[in-house]
């Protein structure tokens, strides 16, 4: 029965979320996962300085956080050389995507993204009645030329592009990014999701130009910094747009411990370098495991690797289901032809040993149709 209290838009939306959490899957299977390799979290953990700072602050958790995130914004100013008025801090990139969609998307004007790209953006666009147009990937990578062409042809108001990409882990260099920004149509905003830029090769991200009205760049502490559970992200863009976030954001949405932990993590660049080395090692291990099982790993600039299972999406889903049955939590892209792959997060030695042990049996089960 339809709930008459809902708006027509809300009533028409599916009661779903972009991802089913590993905890829900553990409850369904009545057993914990042996290896948690599906959500692109950093199993290498946050900086010890961040852990200590949050532990010290725990006794003051009765306090609300600074709604202006003053200390963290000014630390990001020093780190990036970007004025604090060009920085907004929020509850992860997911939260910030919801806010920028609320600010800039409405029913009617088209929005362009890639078919298969990070689904949370599409989730927010649907929630605010936006019309989403998608372009396919090209050679397992997002196609910025197609994004610009579609935005130009449809007179789109917004473009969403992640670089490096989720779910394939592929990336474009700074030159491509700069050319793409230069071709953003008039009155259009490129939302550039750089969640994985900390794990990417040098030369992936062009220099920050915070006053460029054509682009809003998003970063996070959830990946390489290891603070996914703290939910801290930030966006860098022109000051008038950043100021507009104050019109719609939850001013007390950021937790006090989260802000303190992110500030300490930012100040510990040595830990970040160490984590990046561990991620590089884990990517190489995942490439090796894929190769030893006759599979192809797609080169990645992120803290995960997409592994081509060599057949279609149904086969990859069977491999994924068999891995989950064996206690290995992984995910996969949601659309063809990307869904021929499974996506495996970088883990520590024990995680990858467990994945390597389970994968041959999972492939055998999938090939047998079990």
C-alpha cells in the first residue's frame, strides 16, 4: 500500500541503497568474513597519531564538533595551498555528493555520468528528481571525451567523473583532466571525484585551481588515510559555490572525533607514504594471484584491483557468490561489460592468502554451475 505521506517522487523511488554492507551479508550467512576485501577500506588502518588523538578526545565526545571545521580546513589550506574559503568539509564524499546534488540538480536539466560509475551519485540524482544520462566506458576506463560530448549535446548542467575510477581502478593523467576541464560547457559544473588520488601515480591530478568555476574537486580521508568509519571528506571549488553549501548542509553533521582524527592523519604524511607502499605491494600480489589462476588483472591506480574473470557477468557473479560462501567479501561492477570482473580491495598478507586459497575453488564452483 502506498504511503500517502510521501511525495510522489519519494513514493516512486526503490527502497534500496547503492551497496549492501558486509555486516548485512555476515548476518545473512550467519558467519563473519575471513577477509573483508569488498568496500575499498584500508585494512592498514589510520595513522597511530590519529588513533591517539581520537582516543584523547573520546572523553569530550559530549561536545558537538566545530560546525565550521576551522582547524581541519586551515590545515588543508596549508597542505594544498588552497584558501579555506575554497574548502568545504563534510561526511565523506558520499555526503558531499548529496549536498552538491541538492544544491545544483533539479527535475528537468540533464546530468551526465558514466554507465557503471560510482552509483551513489546516481542515487542522489534520482532522489532529487534529476534526469541522468550515461555514456559507456571505453577500454575499461571512463571516457571523458564522451562525457563532454554528451553534456554538450544535451545541454547538461552537471557532469560526474571519478579519476581514478571506481569500480575499474583505471585512471587518466593530469593532461587529460586539464583538457576535460577546459571543454566543460558553459553553465555546466564538472564534479570530479578524486577519492583515490592519494594512491595514484604522480601526475594523475593537475594542480588545484580553486577558483575555476567549471570544476568541483572532491577528496577523502576514507581510503589511503584509513578513516572510512570516521566519514570525513572535503571538496575544493570556487568560494561562492563552497559558501552555498552552508545553505543546505547539516552544520553539526561532522563528529568531533572525526575532525580531530582527520587533522592528526593529515599531519602524519609519513604514515600515508607507508600505506601507499603497502597498497602497491598488495596490488602486485593481486596481479600475481589473478595471473596464477589464468585471469587478467586490470592495472589499477587505487587501493583495489578489478580482476577479469574471463567470461560474462553471470559467471563473475557466480565467482563472487562462491567467494562469499567461502568467507571472502568482494564486490563487482554492476553493468556489462564491466561486470565480467570482480573487484578486490588491497589487503594485508593474511587477507590475500585467504583470497588466494579460496579463488581456485570459487572458479571451479562457478565453472561447474554450482
